[in-house]
C-alpha cells in the first residue's frame, strides 16, 4: 500500500485557512467596525477600501507579516492608522479603536469550515496520527485550539509563538514527524499557504495537499506544485 496517497500514517494540518475559515465575514466585520466608530469625518465605504488596500500592503511584506501575526491587534491598529493617514485624518485614537474592535469581533466570529471538524475526528478514529502546525502568537492560536477543543484529536500541536520558530522552517516539520513517529513517505501536509505549508513539505518529501478554498487554481508564479489540490479538507475522506 502507498501510505503517502492512500492511507497516511500521519497528517499535519495548518489551522487558519485550512481548518478555520478566516475569510468569510471579514469585509462585513471591517465595515461594521468602521461604521461603529465613525465620527462623521469620513465615508465608511471609502475608509473600508483604504483599509483593504493597507491590509494588502501590510501582509505582503514578510517582515511585517511576521511581526503582525505575533500581535494581530497591533497589526490591525497599524493598518487602520495608515488608512487614516491616507485619508488625511489625524484622529489616530479612533483608528486604533477601530482596529481593536475589529480584532475582538473576529476572534468571536471565526468558525471552522463545513466538515472540517468531522474530517479531523474521522482521521483520528482511524488511528491516523495528527499534528497541528500553525504560525502566529501563542495566546491567539492557543485560544483557537481551545475553542475548537482540538487537543483531544492531535498528537502534536506546534504554535509558532510557543515553539519559537514557525513554518516554513523545516524544524517544525521534523518535530512533527518525530512526535507522530512517522516519516516523510508516510505523512501528509495539508495547508492553504504555498510558501509556508506546501513548499517545505515538498522539499522534505511529504505528500503535499494544498487547500484552495477560493478555487482560483495555482498562480503562475507558484513556488512549487502540490501533490493534490482540494477546496475543503472534507474532500480528503
């Protein structure tokens, strides 16, 4: 039997964008946050567009992305602060309140993708060793783990803010291989980030499954090619 394709000994899952749906409702939450704190000095829809542009700018830079995921609330403050500057506004305290309010709301609203928890439970019941590999700050990511009660399913949970290093560092994957008593030939890596999840998995020889929830397909400049593409992890069953 080819474990890599048919019956893996271990599966490593990313969290955000793979198990947790962090996209649905994001724009609505931003607009609600902007409208709630609107003192009449800006148009809410125009401010939403500026925030969207600044989000893309912020997360496109690897160094900013690293510091941002280590403190998401501060990242939101910075993003809205720059959007206010772009609009010629100086009420930075309002910008910060918008960022803080948005972040608090998103933490409450984020939920797993349809079928995600059932898929994890099914693999666990089959005896597949599971590892969760997630980048981000310790408090936020651990909070998501506890909210979904993931500890009962996973043999290994690696959170960047706790472990000290994050994906795509190969030490994260090697740690998971050791913790699940598996080898690259018998393990899958499932994630939505081509750079952080898929490229290192391919490099190490794991079966790499890319989660393309939007169904956009591989970009022309993709750093590597996954072994399989799914839109939801429930397709793996």
